[in-house]
């Protein structure tokens, strides 16, 4: 039974906790897509809770979905990165009385698209 649970968790995303101080009841989830709305697998996400220095690292699954569970309340800095894409950053605030926020849609621009936009700025 433990094997099935572990496999199910790994299918959604792998999360590594680096500090016991980041544990709590909160969670945040979402999906990472490209400029055209296609899911991006293998995006590394990092969630940092600056007030305690804790961090959580994981990877989006083959559907671009990601989830972080067991988060302490506070203001979290999220970063999403993958080779070939411009990193994206977000802040989420988990209140003690509200342990869940709506799913986050994360859109990553390709490096090529970002370079083209910089070379041809809008008037």
C-alpha cells in the first residue's frame, strides 16, 4: 500500500522539504504552460519562506501540474524555471486561517520569444 501511495505522489510531482520550519497545513497548486497554452513538464519550482529561511523544491509532472503541500503560513516567494524558458516569479500569502489559495496559472515565455520582444519593443 505504501508503494502505491508513493507512486501516486510521484506522478503528481516530487517535493523535497529542506527545513522542518516550513511544515504546516497550507498548500498551493497550479499548472505551468507555455506561450501557446501547452503544458510544460519538468519545470523546477522553488518555494521560499524568507521569515524562517525554509524552502521547498519540486518538479511539474508531464501535464505541467505541480502541488506543494504541508506549507506553513506566511509570505512565500515562488520561482519556476526550465531550460529554454524565462524564469517566472510569484508571491503567495498563506494566512493561518486560510490554508489554501486558488490554483495558480504559471505561463513561461520561451527564451526565443522573450528575445524577440526585447528586440522589437511596442511603440
